[in-house]
C-alpha cells in the first residue's frame, strides 16, 4: 500500500475515535500537553505533545513532538510493547487524535497533509497555520493545517 493511502487510513481512524479521547494534562499556559486516546483492542494510549523551537522560513509555523505510549491493555504483555509502534512513522493515529483534541480545545479545525507541499497549498486556501508533527522519527513528519 502506498504512503498516501496509509496516511489517509490513519487520518480516518483518528477522526473516528476523537470523541473518546480525554485531556489529562495542560502546560503552564493552558495548552494541551497530554491526552489519553483509545486504540484498537480496547487499549488506551497516552500521547504527550511538546512544542519545540522552530526556525523561521522552514515552510511551517510550528513543530509538535509527540510521544505515544500504551497505558492499558486487557491482555498480559511484556514491557517492551508499551511503546507505540506508530512512533516510528510520521504520526500514529493516536498522535493524530491528540493533535485534533488540542486543536479543538483552542477552537481550531485541522486538515492533515502527508507532505509539506500539500500543507502549503491548504494553508493558502484556508488561511491557516502549518504545524509539523513529528514522533520519535524526526525525519518523517506529518503536517496539519490549523484554521478557524
């Protein structure tokens, strides 16, 4: 399956479960910093969101680094499986859910884009802000355009 189809599936899966996510922590400025989101198989994941410094004129306005870890599973498991396998891709669907919740909390909507060119186009069309979302793998970002 190609990258765009996988990305579109993650976005759809994330949107379908946003209603079940819950904010559990905010930073000193009131921004969402940790969200608990549902996963497949009745698992729960905690996603930490951290804004990291962004150099101007890089093609995006802000960078969020997300770390996703399993908090609960109905099945017995070893400790190595606590980290989400999606941390190795641009953004697992748990991370996408957490970012959507953070945007909704600030009365924004988000359009997910697989690459910076699509994000730049959507940003112009919606007059939005481009946010680069990275997991543990900083080389493979996803982009979300935040708009009102």
